[in-house]
C-alpha cells in the first residue's frame, strides 16, 4: 500500500505533503515547520 509506505518512511513529511495537497496554498505547511522564517518572508502578514 503506497500510503502505508509513505507514512512508514516519511511520517511528518507524508503529513506535510498531504496538507499541501489539501490546502489552497502550501504556506500553511511552512507556518507549521518554521513560523519565524515564514513570518520574516512575509512581513505584511
């Protein structure tokens, strides 16, 4: 099962890819990974 293999190998990486696929943009995933970096890249937020 491909889903099982991805989960077994990546874990958080698998979850991040699934979130990026489900959300209108991947910035939400970036916020969870490094909120300080994301905030620095987008000061207007």
